[in-house]
C-alpha cells in the first residue's frame, strides 16, 4: 500500500498485506525496508498476533439490549467485542532513523526501527457514533437502534510528519463508509513519545489520505465525498472536487492526487496535478 523514502533518501519502505479471499482474513502484513543491498521485513501481523494492543478497547454497543443485539447480528455487525487480531499495514512515513506505519487492521500507529523491530507508537481510539432515526431507517435497522451509541474501530489510513516533527493520522473510521451514517472520518495529532492521540477534526467522508503543507494547512482525500478537503485552523472546506480521490501529496502551492475509477468499472485511476484549486 503506502511507500516512503528515508530522510537521507537511501532507503525505501513500503507496506504490504496478503489476504485470503476465501475468508477475507489477512494472512501476512508488514513493512518492507529496502536499501544498502539489504531487504528487511518488519512483521506487523506477528507483533499484532502476539500482543493485540487494541484488545484494551471494547467496540460496538455497551450493554446492548436483546433487540439491539439481534438487529446488529442480523445485519452482520457484532453487537459488542474487544479488539481482534488483525493487521493491515497501510501507510508509512520516515520518522527519525526509522518509520511510522498506520495499520488499518490493528487500529495502531506502529514505530519500526532501522532493524525492522516493531513497537506501538500509539493506539487510535474507538470512534463512537449515536445512531439517528434517519440513519436507522436508511440502514433498515429497527427503532430500538435509534439513539444507541456504537463505538466503531478507528481504521487509520495515513500518517504524515510535519516540519516540526508533529505527527498526524487520518482515520476512516470503521463501519459503513458510505453516507448513510454521515461523515465520521477524523484527523488526529499523535504524540509518539507519550502515545497520546488527540482528535483535531472530524466530519470527513472516507478519509483515506492526508498531506501537510508548510504553512500548517492539512489536505485530506475524501474518497466517498469525491473531493480534496482543506483543514485550516480546525475548519473543513472543499479545496477541489475530485471524484474517486484516494491519495494526496503537497509541495508548495501544488498538490498531486491519486484517484480510483468507479466501482465495477474498468476505468483506470489517475494522477492529477492541482495548482491553487485548479486541476
């Protein structure tokens, strides 16, 4: 998935995940570090299997009623559960002499050193959402779900480091990513030393990628909103409409964005250059 180069440009790191398409379980996931004639593999799934850091979180509904449990289970959604073993190393950025990896399966920001050793930099917290009557109706859920708060998994999708060393992470989060439950994606600021993750903004519809400008602006690719959003001083606005927006990078006044073709079509993705809001 994600790819990055080291700060000195001599190493390349990229995240990979293998999935059993019969069960949709990830069977391998980690960070590949290539350079200096060596290939190192940091096995995030192995660490996740041994430690499962987000097992401390309870997702779903706290003390669900029988009606709530039955309705969610019928919809294929667990009513209440603790963090399961899953790793989907998704995005990577150079950090110090190592790397930070956003893991969309483990709900963790990993720190990987130059030797490929893995440890937790931060846990991304559950993202609670109170279900409204309109949302329950749109999803075909009974009235007993109205007003119920469901704690979704965070699903971190990207990590970036600002010029002052500040770390930012985007999250989808889990659950339906389509508009039925509203725009619930978020951006977090992470203190790697303390492991604290602080949400700085929410209200993104499928936040799949982010980019940090030198002036402090944050650009967010919103896949299901079909746009690149601008986050400035805590306020979200549309920078440019872009159907299928999947990734974004920024350099000065120029952005580059990757797009994906429509679901179910053979239309290829694109790379788009955007300058001052013009494609």
